[in-house]
C-alpha cells in the first residue's frame, strides 16, 4: 500500500486508542479559559500567550455546529483573544481600555468593537482585529448577535469614551504646558478626532438624548484642540462681534461645528 494509505491506517489506530480527533465545544471552552488564565499571569511577566490565542481563534471559526446550544454565549465572555493595540497617536491622548503599565489584557468577543472604530471608543471597549471581524461577518448574522460583538459601537459605549477622554484631557490642558496632551501633535489629533465623534453622535443619537449624558462634560473642542469646554460655554452666536468671547469662560461656536449644532 502507498504512504498515504499507511498514514490513514496509523491515524485510525491512534484515534481508536484515544487520540483526540475532534475538539468538542466543552473542550474548546476549557482551552479558551486556560489561555485566559495564562494571559492574566503573563501580563505580570510581560509575556503573553499570543500564539495559543491565534490558534484558538482560527479554530473557533472552523468549528461545526457553532450555533447549537449555549456555546456561543458561554465563550463570548472568555478573554482568550490577543489584544489589538490602539494607534499611537490615540494612546498618546489616553491609555487604551484595560491597559495597565502599557500592557493590554486579552479581549473577549462580548462588547468588543472593530479596530476600524477605535477612534470612537478605544478607552471604553476592547478592540478586535479586522481579520476577526471579517471571519464573523462571513458567518450567519446570529453569530455576531450571540457573541455580543459591537460591529458599530453603541451610543453608550461612545458616550462613556467621550466622558472618560474629555475629563482626562481637560485636566491636563488646564496646566498650560506645551507637552503631552498640549503638544502640537496631540492638539491636532484631538481636533480631528472630536469632529469624527460629533459626526457619529449626530447620526445615532435621538434628539434630546445627549444633553443629560454630556451636558456637564467638557466635550467641545476649541482653539484647534488646545482647549475642551462644556457645552454651556459655547454660544451659537455672539453679538455684535466674535471678539466678545470671554475666554476661557465663553466661546463663540467654532465655524467647523456648524454642521452639528
């Protein structure tokens, strides 16, 4: 017989004596929880089990009968997915969600978002790689829903991010030091970032919903990113001239905000 037939015979023999032929759902959950445990220990040693995680994630999407039982709900909250770092310019403004001494925890599917949306929520949700998101989207929609992945971040996720980011930066910017959050590059990043956030919020938030959530948050960017102020510190129109601003207490609305008011 040929070499291929011989290998098949040996394979059948090893299966007959107990070799694992198929990873079952309970077995996968056990492996995932072990990677989660290893990641928690490794974070303290700065040596994460990334390769094990990548193998598990790849196998997950090849499993048969994924939608049966409560397997998806059980696995959705296990943190076995290697973390995706946020862009450096964003991390300069605020540490990434869950980071401790620049080390990132492993992620789970539940409540995580695509790395494509990181500018809207990198401080309030874990990031999933584009490859993971594409693999999810190739499966039935039920998979994404039951894993509780945020393909697009929710309003609450973005509001939580805006609150955390803006309160953090407003304190730093009050120091008037031209470093860190007040550096030219950081101000430029923040200026562009906030308009992306305003655009998102203007499309997903029903009228009247945001004021109770963000009314007391210094979430309006002025002076090309050098300041963040509360909405009540912005006047839509100052009469008779813009020079009547009382900085830093009262600002005229930046022209760029005209699309969102």
